[in-house]
C-alpha cells in the first residue's frame, strides 16, 4: 500500500516538473508577491509603526515582520491542497464512480497527489524564493534551533488542517454539484483569518479572542509565530496540542461526510 502511495507521489512530482512554462510563471508570481509584501511592510514601518500599525507593531519589530512575511509566502507556495478542486472536477465530470473502483482508498490517492505537488513546490518555488529573499532582505533565520524544530512539526500539522478543510469543502460537490465561488470564499477566509496576509496581532483584541476558537490561525500564524519567536517554546507546545485537536475534529467530520458521500454515489449509480 505504501509503495502505491509512493508511486503516486513520484508521478505527481514528475508531472508538475514537466510543465516548465507553468513552473516559471508560478515562480515569478511568487517572487513578485514576496517583494511587494515585504516593501509594503517596510513602508508602513517607515511611516511610524506605532501610529500606523497600532499595538501589533509594539510586539513585532521590522526585521521580525520581514521574516514573518518571507516565511508566510514560502508556506503559501508550498502548501498544496488541490483536493478541493480535484473532488469537484471528478464529481462534475462523472468520473468519481470510477475513482471509487480503484484498489486503494480514494482520499489517500488525493492526499498523495497533493504531497507530490508539495514536494515539487519545495524545489521549483521554495528554493528560488529563499534565494531571492536572502539576496534582497537577508536570510530569514529562525529565532533558535529549538524553535525551528517545533516550527517544522507545527507546519506538518498546519498542512494537515488545511488539507482536511479543503477536502470537506470539496465533498460539498456531492450534494450541490456546482461549488461556484464557495471554494474561493473558503480560501479568502483562510488567507485573512490565518494571519497569512496580516498577522492577527495587528487586529483588534476582540477579533484575536474570537480567532483563538477558530482553526484558521493555527495554519499560518502559529508556525510562523514560533519561527520568529513571537510564540515562545513553552506556549508553542500548547499551540501544537490545539492544532492536533483540530486535526482530530476535522478527521472525524471528514470520515462522517465521506461515508455519506459514498452512499450517495452508490444510490445514484446503483
């Protein structure tokens, strides 16, 4: 079984690397986003951080904010969760019934596909971004070796949460057929409330309190906060436990919805 999944990951990597024009376009787009984001924050801090950015600027210095931005763009480039669009397209085109006939679990196939895309992104997106960031802004070093180790673990949990959420949104296609802008709305909510675009430390305190009870901030802000030292190691372990709890919640929910979706396909298809 593991060999089958490994083969799927390998094939996805080769497929992703085969489309060189798409690789170059994606790489250039990420570099532009990285440079624009960092220069915007530099301009904001140059204009008077405390007055322009509020209490959040007192917590994060300019260099930490630059590192935060670089790592955020890196994670956004690497975290590949195409399962949402994959399920939607397979349901819409009527191929989902054939997918169910495959000898290995279907969600495992979709996960392997995204892991392959993520491995490919590490090569053709993350490395060029790190080089450009190092040349323009200095290498984004973690606050400590221990923080980097915990950051790595937190990133694995972050990707898992993002993937499970995307899979749940994709499964809605079994009932509505046409997702419309639902996927885009989910992506926009994640980008805003995860701290990917702007750290939630710059938001009003009421928003920060509410976000603690939502899964979004544990996908980007938690690992990056650990990386730059904004979240100390003792609190970082608590954050990782919360990430684990969200993973359990989403796994249970995904299992329930998946069983009902399979039943729906069998009823409709005989």
